C-alpha cells in the first residue's frame, strides 16, 4: 500500500475530514483482497489524498503506483461528451445537427422519428432507441465497424428526447462525428484537445496503447474464490467514446480537477456549466437508484447528474471485463473522488454513496 500524506498536498477552501471514508476503503479492499486499487480525493486547487493498494498483476511483483494505468471503461463517456462539446464550442458542429444529415447513407432505428436524432440526443442517451443496443454483440467480440450496418434494425422505442436509453455502440458515433468534423482521428483529437492541455501524460485511447504500456495493470476476475487474470475483449476498445480510454489515478485527478474548474484556459466555467447541465431524467433500475439519499438522477453531456441529500453531484462509473471504476465530484463543495480497480468487484457500487454520505455529514 502506498499513501501520499494529506499534509504534503494542497487542499481546497473547505476543511473536510475523509478519514472515516479512507478507513472504510482500506478495510473493504483488504477484506475482498482486491488485486489492485487506487484512490484520489481532489479539490480545484490540488490533490487532497492519494493512495494505492496491491499489485498491477496478482501473478507479478509490481505494486500499483500512482502511474499504474487502468482501463476506465464507461468513464470514457465523459471525455466523449467533452469532445462533442468542444466541436460545438469551436463552431464545427451544432447541438441541433441531425446524425442522418451528417451521414446521409446511414439509417438508424425502425421508425421515421429516429431520423430526428441530434448530436444532443447522442451525447445524453436520449436517442429514443432500445437501451444497450448491440452491447451483446460487443460482448461476443464483434467490433463497432461490423455493427454499424445494423443500426437500421435497432428498435425505436420513443421519439428522440422523450426517453432515456443508455448506449455503448450508438454513443460511439461521436467518434465518427469528430473525424468528419476535424479530419483527425478520435484518438488524436482527444489527445490534442484534452490529454495534452491537462497534463494527462499517461492517458491514452485504444487497446494497443494499453497493451504496450509497461505500467498497465492486468484485468482480474474471481475464479472459485480466487482472483485470476483474465482476457481483454478488443470489441469494447472499438467503441472508443464509450469505453476506450486508459488512465492512471494521477491522470484522473487532473480530469476531475478540470471539471471542478481548475483549468479555465482548457475548459471554461461556462463550458463546464453546459457540460454538467441535466438533459434527461434517468429511470429507476440502475445500481445508483438504490442509494439511500438519492433524490433524482439525470444524464447530461457524457456525465450523470445526481441530487443526493440536497447536494448536486456529477458522476460516472465504468466496468469492462476485469476492471471497475467510479468517480464523482460536487462543484459547490469543491471536492471530488476517483477510485480505480483492476478487478471486477461490486465494491465499486458502494464507493460514491459512501463518499457522499461522508461529505454531506460535513456540509
């Protein structure tokens, strides 16, 4: 276990005590024998707490460090939403532009109403299409480019903007929009517009970058009560906007701080306000809807938004084979948390509500 002492790091304007929360994480990581984990608590001004546990690979000897790289899975969607917002901010696109106007040869959905899907619907999972369309094909190892020709078979369940339906494959049209708008690959756009300006030096997009990184952690699954390394499904890297980003805990501290307003020269306060503004309500059924204290849940532009015990929290989690991740931040409290696991553990489901309960007891 490695800890960066709180006294050695800058803090925000609030004097929070997260000792009980950190002790809880420490205890449950040990209890569940999580192969490797990393946590950070940050403010706009800097890192308040940084800690790692375990190994990059249970079969090896390298300890998890602040530079160890994890797959962040669906937390990648927060970068995709920001990428689309940057296109709009740079006047390369408009939120009201229809996907079928950008790609005239593409047919989406089984009803004519799906021709009205806009970029705003795309980033907020409000396309009106059947939720999780073709995620089963990703699970079976079928890549995005082989699935796109089937978009016209996705059931249209409501008009665009009228209902929420979480997507991985359809959401990844964001990469096509970026490439059509800029002439750059999605990977290059994310690197130039987000990673490099924010100093996210070890962050990357794609499977090759992950596998070639000597600091990459291995994915783990429980097998007959013991953690074992598992394989990587390349198909989930083919939907880069949905799940294609790799990052260290230090990289993610920069991302949360940026979303708290630490780097207005990269992401301005007005930009962030629009980015985090709720677009559509999300229904009951997801794990977070079972949190005691959750009053309302929404989806914004690549981010979830929660009203929790009278506090507005911005959140996203992620999970792919062998990895789980969770992050949340509270703008008005100037604090955020990120926790990364190189293991499939339901412990991740409890991280954010435990953190929010600890925080709301202090404000």
